[in-house]
């Protein structure tokens, strides 16, 4: 029985490949963002560079002084 939404086997396989690659890209981006959230994992020198540059802490329980406190 062929209907309006019936796909050929080749077209169905093509769409499965696209869906699989899309989810792989989503997983890769998720992993990269997770690693980037931990300072020093991806770029080891960046954690100390951020401290030297005076990165601003926006957390309410942050013990470091913010840029507004320094001036």
C-alpha cells in the first residue's frame, strides 16, 4: 500500500543518515560546551590568564571582588 508519506528505501536511508549525523553533531557540541565550562580543561593557560585579567564574577556568593568593587 503506497500512501502520501511513503518514502523509497533509498530516501529513508538518506534521511536516517542525516538524522544520525545531526545527533552526532549535537552530542559533540554538548561535550565541547561541557569541557569549556571547566576552566583549564581545553586551554590550560586560560584559567591563569583569566585570573590575571581580572575576570568579573557575577555570582552572588563569589568571594572575589568584582570590577565595580575595585574602582
